[in-house]
């Protein structure tokens, strides 16, 4: 039975809410604690990375827990709702650090709340994406829902990217600390409402019933599913490139692009980028799919991203401070990442069928737990790189007017530009190499596997 419009809408709405939460944490947690509260950039980088190492064990185990769950509401929706409620509460407290805390107390608070945020996000994210193979019939329907969900997730991410700083300043009356607290509360409430609608409208349709794997079997299954591991490695490299840039973008506009109106320039650029990403997922990707296979779209996207970063780096070296000229490389980068977001989910969903065919198990929760983990791993790794960059460059808008200070400031800005562009290019090139050498799930191959599974 095909998905109804109501089911598609409710699933997409849930994607909007969950990625609003994720983007708020991924893009602004470092800025909130480092630039607003004064926590050491290195300390924050270490905290974010440690949390991701912890998730290396927590995320796959959560996938097993979901697989073992049996209730009258299904295996996915109970954890989806529990994770959403707890994550929303933690999100608020993460951006509402008590004013009385400072020094080591503030670092401890940041570490505890961020790790708890990661744990509760996992409770919600794994069942959310694991539901795709469970209530779709594969092929075009699965790809269509993945495209819709990723497009809606892109809308959620774009909304946060566009409105955060404007809302923070408005809600806090110029006080960023207060503004972030109230903005986080609003996002948390919307998150709960959107996911609740998803849980009410979506039901599992898959009749596949397999034994839940042990932790040992789970890791064995992942290692044996070479295509899942190829996609996972590609996701890490691609998202690391994206998050390095997104973490440092606010610092670029504040300390490099500069000026009293940097908030306006930053918001304008993010508005443009967010709009392009949404168009990329909803328009550009479907159009290209009429003429290209998913694998060809993948390579086209990678070429666009690498080319966009190269042009951006050249413009930065020439000290371009016209926001509209930055739109040119930004267009190619945002289009590329929009399509790559959809593609990686489609590829990962297809590895579920491949794993069932090869290993005689259908481990959608386990496979999709890896997506949750690697995206957060990429976020943590990127935050560590960004924090090292901020610490080494020692960026500041309070530079004295002397020759040594000006030279130091120029050196700091150059380091920021290199980190924002050259490192992402290296990561994307590595992703292309890995994907080209290892990925074999062409559309023809996927159809053959699906047909053989139906025969069984």
C-alpha cells in the first residue's frame, strides 16, 4: 500500500523539527560557550569530541535496543517520542547555563549537558530514519520519501541558520546569552509538537520480522556490510567538510568580513544559502535525477562543492568584502551539499537491502544508527578543528593599532580562511576516492537485490 499524503507530510514535518534542534546545537554550541560565555575554545573542542567518542558505543547499542523493542505502537515510535521529549528539555538547559557558573563549573556544565543531549538525540534520530525501510516498499517510493524527508530536514536546518542570530538579538534585547536561552526554548517546544504529529500519523508497514542482533553480531554485521561502511566513511568526510565551514562562518563574518553590520551580512548569506539548499533538494536534485543516475548526481555534486570552495578561497585571498560576490561560490557549495544530504540517505537505505541479501539479516536500526553516529562524529571532529583554529588564530575584534598587532591580525585571518576552505577540499577529495573505489550499488544492482529478496 502506497504512502498517503498525510503520512508523507507528517514525516517531513518531523524532519523539520529534529533538524532545527540538530542545527542549533551543531552550529551554535561552540559560539555560545566560547564567544559568549568565555569557555576556552580548546576545552569546548575536547568536550565535543569526547561526546562523539562516547556516541561510538551509545549509538549502535541504541540501534540494538530499538530492534529489540516490541510494543503495540511498534518498535520505532515509542523511542521516537521518548527521545524527543528528553532531548527538548536538555536542549533548553544546554543554552540556559546558570549565570552563577564560571571556570571549571561552567566547563563541567557544558560537558554534562552536551553529552546528555547527544544521548537523547540518538534515542530519537535512530528510530526516525530507521522507519524508512519499515514503512516503504523500496525503490522509487523509498527514494522519494528519503528525498522529501531530507528536503524537509534541510528546511529545518535552513530556518535555524537564517533566523537564529536575528531572534537571539530580538529575544535578548541585545543580550546574546538571554536571547539564546529563550530561542532554545521556542525551538524545543516546536520540536515536540512536530514529532508528536509524526508519531500520530505514521505506522510501520513492514512485515519483516527478524531476531534482534547482539552487540557482537551487530558490529560483525556492520563490518560484513562493506557498502554500508563505504557510505558511512563518505558521510564522515562530507559532513566534516560542511561542519568545519559552518562552525567558522560566524567567526568569518564577525572578525574577517567585519564591520558593525556583520550580523546583517551573516544573516543575508545564510538566508541565501538556506534557500539554495532547499531548492537543491526539492528542485535541482529531482531535475538531475531525470537525466542522471544517483551515482552520477553524487559525482556532479562533489565537483560542484570542490570547485565552489576553490573559488571561495581565491576570493578570500583577494580580500573580497562584497557579500554578493561571495554568493557565487556559495551557490555551488550549497547546491552540492543539499543534494549530497539526500543522496547519502538514499545510499544508506539501499545498503539495508544489500545487508539482508548478503548476511541474511535485515538490520535497518543498526545501519541507520551508524548514520546518526557518523553525522555527530563529523560534527564533533569539525568542532575540534574549529576550536583549534580559533585558539591558534586568537581572533579578536579588540586589536590595537600598531604594526605587530595588524600583522598578527592578518595572520589570524589567513589561518581562518585556510581552515574554512582548504581542509574541506581535502576531505571532499578523500570522499570521492573512497566512494569511487568501493561503492557498487548502482540502480541496476539495487533493483536486482530487491527482486531476489521478494522471491524469498
